[in-house]
C-alpha cells in the first residue's frame, strides 16, 4: 500500500475557500425566510377567508330552514341568531376583530315576510397581512379586503 495516499492533510482546503459555505448560507437564508413568511401570512389569510365563508354558509342554511309561522318569514330574532352564528364560527377559527356589525342578512324580496332567497354576507371586514410576521412589508402591515366578500345565498324553504 502506498503511504502517500494515506497521508492526507487535515487542512487540505485552500485559505481563500474557508467560510464560503457560511457566506452562501447567509445570502440564501434571507430570501428563503421571506418566502416562508409569505407562505405563512397568505396561508393565514386564506384560513380566515375560509372561516368567513363557512360561517356565512351555516347561517344562510339556518335562516333558509327556519320558518316561524306562515305569516312571518324571517324576523329580527332569526337575523340576530344568524349573525351570532357567523360570529361564533369565525371566532372559533381565531379570526381577530370580527363582530356582528360585519354580518349582513338580506332577504329577496326585501320584505322578509315571504322571501324567495336569503343572503348572509360579510361587509366591511379587512384582514391585516403582516400582523404575525411584519418583515414582509416595509410598513409592517397592509390590509386586504376580500373581493368578492364571502357571502352565501340560499333559497328560502317555504
């Protein structure tokens, strides 16, 4: 066996190449962290939108299947219960700053005595992007209003 092959220096790397991997990692880690932060923030935004849409769907199903009497279609109590259903569903998903003021229950036609359709929609609610990881935007946060806003229309069961 040749002894020159086994005699390998432990410092065989040239002096100019030391630390290159650390510098390359430092250059690559910043864009990767920004990409991960963006995925987290937009994933959270879609999670909130889905919670809002599910809340409107459940409330519209409740309103469309609730009939008080033949002469009373959708009254204020039913509308209030539907608004609270949306708020409870959305709060269960940890959506911040959501109240019953952001929920709108509308009948078509508008008299609500014998409606054909019932619409439950989200109005005036914006989601703050960058509230968890503020490094994404220079200003720290940016609000995003979903267009179209989550809404569900169902036929009223008479």
